[in-house]
């Protein structure tokens, strides 16, 4: 039996409707009620059912016709579900006719109107998008009604909210507290105050290409504690539209070039080398060296050295992951994965042995080499490129030996650790984001793992993906205040509470290693496995605490890091354009390298 | 014809007109009435935007109007991409403009002779102007692609195929395209100028037994000098606009031998680097003004005696 029960504010039951007749087998995801007492219920598997005030099913929309599963109520008798237009550029709210169980009125919505709800005041309806609430007035463009961030509230934590008749807002927020490992629930009542009563703070503009939850949370905490400065977040992903995800970056670049430079940048997916070459970023080593609490020796210094360009550190990150390639030490040996070594190994491969897995195509190899070897190929400071080197030519020939695309028709999943152990595959790409990744791989390979680096021009390259990174721009007027915010990423307090990935604070890293090495012994005196590795053929391998030998191996891997992964779409377009002719056999590798060198050189020189 | 003035005296229409149009300030207003719309157009669409460009070239950003002195010019002049673009553009101009002038003059002189199908030949040389640029590019791609017709042809003689647009011959391909596109129009201008040379002078030269070369150098060439100047200026301007064809053939970043000043400016515009774009545009404008001024000086020196 299931009931929908209505209570007054004293907790007295006003009404109870038996909803069993709806016969939902799956989860009821959304419930709404209209002014006549009809109840609308929706679930992903069961579709939409409309019950009369007595609980009898009066209309039904099957799951296959139902569009989205979440109901939206934009008026006392206007309840509907949203759907995309065929080209996914617009959304439509399809109002449900409770008498016939069909869709009646269709209301066109903006493409980003996901959560639609009843308007207030002059607004017909409102919708939530990217941490903000927008309102739509009849015959007018929608306008921003509220940005949760302006009220020091993280929109990701807001579970439910409603506008009261007097324009005030009541919201329910649930926030995860890392230190207590519990969620903190709160009811928030927001009422308007006179602007003159609001304490005016100096603004520090923080720009990002996507709404980063961690940075948003960090900024909110900074805003709550600072009485002089206030971080204002500018999320440029809002400018991406119609499937073009580069518009946000274009907009940011436009503003930078026009002199509207943000004070702090969230560095993910930004052309950091280009910004640094244009003199847009400050050297953060100066701030670390001046800091009263954090010093170089408190950090994983090698990682920051790798992130530096000519001794200048343009971004700091709280965490990092490592990307390399691994092999079976007994088969591969200790050699590095230079293109030359790979080419030589490929010549002597037995018939049943592959060099890499099926995902490795020609383009994949070239792109990987370019991203991982960017430092060797391009010097953004001098504007020099080295795409015409013999090593690059050799790499092109090597890449040509790979398939053009993945043969999905004959694809079959196989555990790659097994393939490495049995000698059916020589190498696989390996990411190490945490100590657990590392020890799982060690367990799966029986300690035979050797990290040889991803294919590189002169040697195998071990690279890092920096986690959330922050940079301060040279035009920032309050650099010390900006550093106060940015430095938080490096503090023990912050990194201790954000335990994913490998931390950049040395003390936190050491604690993580200590924890990974801590052996748990059960009541019978047996070692307790930390986790299990499944190799896809019902084999379960227990993963135990890290040994000192494994710690040394991980440290060797970290100390072998020599590159930060960088992406550059314009450069990739030029290279892809030239590769077509080469892969089609129209021009030689030398000619292709020469053309790439000529064209990319122009591109890089322009950025100077 | 007589007109009666307000005081009752009669004046001739011509003397009335003289007074009307020679009244102080009226001349100016009348000429302003005629030239004003044209001047307003030039002011709004050319002079004012160029003034903004000059202003941008001295500021840090479109919204940050901090005066930066010659910083943007220094950045541009020291940029290796700009230097390459400059070299390529001048190499192209120096190769293409004299050829465009000489060859079109040669064609005009040829068609001035009595020959079969004169009208058809004229149409033939003029027809490239009417061909849309996209079609021209398509034809050029078919001809000069590494697997194109030209390579098929030279393969008959055992010559290895050449990737024309990505080799040291790339500029030659573009010069040929430029000449093919512009010769016809230049030729028509020269033919018109040749028709305006006084026949009596040429006949007198014939009577005095002047050779064809003597007549060409001392009569025709001197009468043609204003047209040569005009065609040269037109060709220089067109040579700076050859970017359009190169862009359609090889995109934003062509082989470095084809990278022109317009590529640099176009890419600056695409990456919204208005300051460097403006500085490059001002430098280009100054160079153009310098070259055209020089041509005027040369033309003045050689052609002033026949202009009267």
C-alpha cells in the first residue's frame, strides 16, 4: 500500500490519498498535484499516471511516450514533462491533459531549462541552470533572478527551494562535511535587506571553463571568512551553446584580450603555456617563498618543478595523477618506451603478440606523443618548434603501423594485466591516481610491473594530470588577497579533507602512504585485504597493504615524471590536416614532418 | 534671353548664373551637396574606423585604454610570424606586380594589332574576372594538388610529383593564379589608354621614319604613364588581397612560403588580438602610402610633359 499524505504546519494530517492503484513497480521519481486534487505520478519504468482525488487512475502515459521522468509544475493546473527538440537545440514543456492522458499545450523553453517550476510575481515560470535561477516574463527574454553563490550558498548543496509570496526564499541545503564525514542539513530562509546595509567588499574575479564544485566550495568558504575581499565566480561554460564547447574559451580569450582579465584562473582546459608566454600569469614561486606557512619543502617539489616553465610556476594544484605505460618486466625488461625502442620491439614481435591494445589507432598514437612531448616539440618562449626532427619522422612511420580505427565488430574485452603477464601484449597505458591504483596493479601483475613511460621521441614520457589548478593573473590588483585564496589549495587542512588522487602537500602525501602501508590483521591473526582485483575471469586477487618496496617504486615513478599533459586544439587541427596525406600514402613521413613544422611554427610564432 | 531682377532691371541668364554660383560660401555648399554623401560614406566606413584602428594600436586592450606607446608596434615588428608575412608579401608583390603590368601591356599591344578573332581574344582574357573565386580555387586545387593534373603531366617526362602548395614553388602557383585573374582587366585599361594616344603623333613619327621601338618608348610609353601608374597601384592593392585565394587553398596556417600579412592580421582577428592587428594594419597602411607616393613621384617625373 502507498499513500500520499498532506499535513498542515502543525503536523496534522489534512488529506490522505491511497496511490496503490497506480501500481508502480519502479521508483516514483516525481509527484505533483493540481488545483482539482488530481495526483500526477511519474517514474522512469512506469511512465506517468494521473490519479483522481480518490486515488483512481484516470489517465496514463506509457513510459515510451513520456519524454523526461521529472514532472514540472508551472501553474495550478499546468503540470508537464520536458523534452528536447529533435536537433537538441530547444526544450519543450509538454503539458499533460489529466482527462485524456495526452500532451496538450506545448511551451517552448530555453535549451538549458532543465528544472522548471512555477514563477512568482511577474514571472510565468522559472528554471534552474548552473547555480542560478532564471525567470521568464511573457513576451520577454528570461532574466537572472538569483545566483546562489551571491548569497554564499553552494547551489550543488541546495536540494529544494521555493519562493514565498512575499518574495522571500526558503531552501533546504545538505552539505557534505569532509572532516566529520557527515552531511550537514540546514533550512535557509532568505529575505531581502537594504543594499546600504550590505558590507561592501573588494571583488576578486575567478574564471573557470566549467563549474568546479571544489573551487566553488573553496570560494564560498573564503567569502564567508574574509571581511575585505569577495571572490566572484565567472563560469564561462555558460557561453557554450549548440554543441560548440569552445565558445566559453573564446569568450574568455576575448575578454582577456580586451583588457577584462580575471584575477584568478581555474587552469583546467586553459591554454596555460600560451597565457604564460603572453606574460599573463604571475610566478607563484615568489608567493610560496614569501608565505609564512607553506614553503617549497612542504610540497611535492618535483611535481611543482615539472609544472614550472623556465623556473616559473604559473599554477598550483592540490592533487595530481600520473600517466605512463606499463609492461611485464620479465618480457619487456627495463628499457624506456622511446619510439626507436618501440619500433625495434615491434619488428621482432611474435604473431600472437600485440604492442598495444585495440584502442591504439594511428591518430591516437600521434596525439598522445604530441600531448606528452609538447615540452620537447614546442618552446613557447622562443617560439621554436622541432617537428622536423628525425625522431618525429620515426614516430610518424611508427604510428602508420597502427590501425586506422578500432575494429569494434571483432572487439572482445580482455584483462590487459593478464595479456601483459602472458606475453600477448607488450604495453598498456597506465594511470596512477591514487595509492590504491598502484597497489592494485602491483597485485594484478604479481609485482612484475615496470613503468616505461608513454611513447616518447627520445625516451618514454611519464606525465602528470594536475588536479584542480589555480593561477593568478598579472593584472590582478589584489595579488596578495588572491594568493590568500589560491594558497588554500596547498594547505594540509584542505588536502587532508579532499582525499582523492595524489596530494601535492608532502605531509598529506606521507600520511596517505602511511595509511596505505598500515596492515590490518583480523582476530585470527591473518592479514586483511584492502581491496580485491577481479581479472574478468572470476579470478579474485587480494590487494594488501603497500610494502616499502612498493612505496620506493611509487616514489621512483613520481620522481620520473617529466611532463605535464597539455592540449592545444588549433595545433591538433593543423597536424591532423597534414596526417591525412601521410596516412593515405600521398606524401612521405619526412615531407609530412616538414609541413607540420612549417605550419605549427607559424602558429606558435603568432602567439609570441 | 532676359531676366527681370527684383529692382526691375534686366540681366542676362549667364550673368545671373555667375552671380548665383559665385556668391561667397555658396560654391562650397553646392560642391558639398554633391560630394557630401560620398565623403560621408568614406568618413563613416573608412576614415573613422581607421582612426579607431590607430587608437587601438596605442592602447593595451579594447576596454583597457591605457596608453602603451609603441609597445604594440614593437611586439608586431619583433614577431617572427609578422616578419615572415612581411617578407612573403613583398616577395609576392615584387614578383607579381611588374609581371601584371608588363604582361597586360604586352597583351594590349598585341590586341592593338590587326589580328584574327581580336574580339574573342579580348573576351578570353577578360573572362577570369567573371569566374567566382570558389570555382577558381577548385580548378587550381585540381591542377596543383599532389595528385593533380600538373603532376600527372610532368610524370610523363619522368619528373617526381611535387606538392606545389607546400613546396618552394608555392609562390609561383599563386603568382600564376594572380596573373590569370588580373591580366584581363589591366589589359582593357591599357587598350583604352592606347586608343587615347593622338594618332597624328604616331603618323608624324611614321613619316619621320621612327622605328616601332622608338615610337613605343618615346610616344606610347610616355602617354601610357598615367595608366601604368594606375595599373601598378591597382595591382599592388590586389597583390595585398591575394590572401583570399591562399586562404581558400590552404587555410589559416598555410605552408610558410604562402603566409601573407593578411594571414597574420586575420589570425590576430580570429584570436581577437585587436591591438597587434591594429598595429600591423597601420604599418601596412603606411607602407602602402609610401609605395603609392613613390609611384606618383616617378609618374610625375616621366609623364608631366604630356599631361599639360
